[in-house]
């Protein structure tokens, strides 16, 4: 075989290799798309901790360089010690909050989720009732709009007189606050459903109940879920105010007791716990909304948007 033929054979082999398409698989056998997606997921999760980490770092720096004028503000070390004692009772029950963290957490979570479920459920039922009987909106909406501007805490003394001290006033205030928030969002979401969709469904022979369950609710679901998320944050706000006066356990009770004893380190520790579990409550609602069975019930024109998220 001549040198010229050998060169042609090598050139042909090179051209065959060059024509092989990229399979999108890395040398380790892992698809590159999956690797990029996992990398983006990890980076997205790390973003959650950037601002808190920066704030903690700034807080630690101020503990060293602060002047005497800001000595009333608790140090990072002092708040950390309070949280550890609150959770693990390291002081042997020396303080009113020692070892009470789990009890406070369970009671606060039970009141928040109880008020959120009852308040949101009542708001959704009344919203659907307004859709079923439009004339009922003229009876319900004026009352709701009159109650919304009134501070919710104004009803706390009456709730204590009506239900006594304990879970009753705290649960009532939470349900009341969540209902007013979610009801308005439910009504707005239902009214934004295009009339053409309902009209087309009736032309195809759907009953009023089928229009409600198969057209209106799936289309209004993103707006309703957004209202529930707003209601969850409001539930924590109202609950903490109610726990300050009406109950003997919970994050709000611990915060108020610490304020009365001027234990500002415990106040900040309670504020941190309220913020953390408020954030986790919102993440729980988002995870429930993003689950596949619930997302599959959304209106088809919305579910075709691929990876876009409404929440």
C-alpha cells in the first residue's frame, strides 16, 4: 500500500469521527443536561443562605466593634446561648424558657395550621358560594370590606371574654385574620376566570357543577394558592399577638415574657424562630402546590408552559 493510500485511509477515518454527533453524555456516563440541572439546583439552594450568612457575619462583627451606646442590643453569642438553653435546657430549668422550645413549637404550629386550614377553607367555601349564587356577594362583601380596615388586635379582648384564656382566643384570631386575607384573593381569582371558558363548557353540555370543578377551580387555583401563602404569613403575625396575652405557651408567649423581663437576647431568639418557621410554612405550602397530582389539575393552557412556575 502506498503512502498516498494510507493518508487517504486516515483522512477517511478522521472524517467518520468528525461526523459522529454529540450524544450529550459526559465522559463519566452522566447526561450533561442532568448535571447542569443538579448544579443549578444546588446553586439555587445556596442562594437562600447568602443573605442570612451575611447578616450573621455582620452581626458578629458588630459584637466586636460596637460602641457602648448600642450595648442594649444582644450579641450573637448571647442569642446563641439562649437558643441552646431554650432547646436543650442546659441551665437545668434556671430560666422561664429553659427546655420549653419543643412545647412552644408544637403549640404554635398547631394553632397556625389549624387557623390556616379553617380560615382558608371557610374563605374558599364562601367564595364558591358567591360564584354559585352571585346575589350572595351583595350580602357578604360589604361585611368583609367593613371588617378588613379594623385592626385585628382590636378583637382580642372580646375573644378572651368570649372564649376565656387558652387556645380558643388564639385560634379564633388566627382563623379570623386568615379568612379576610384569603377570601378577597379567592373572589378575585374566580372573577378573573374568562367568561368564554364557562360559556364554552355549557355549550358542550357541562353542568354547573362540572363547570365549577373542571373549569373555574383549576383556572383560579394559582391565585387561590397565592392567597393561602399570604394568609400563612398573616397567621403567624396574628398568632404571636394572641399568644402574648391569651395563652401560656408558644413563641409569642416566650417573646412577651422576655420583653417583660427585659431579656432582649431571648426576644431576638424568639424572633429568629418565628422567622424560620414562617419561612418553612411558606415552603411547605409551595411544595404542596407544586406536587404533581395538584399541578395536573390546573387548566391545560397553563400546564403546557413547561417548567414555568406560578408560585
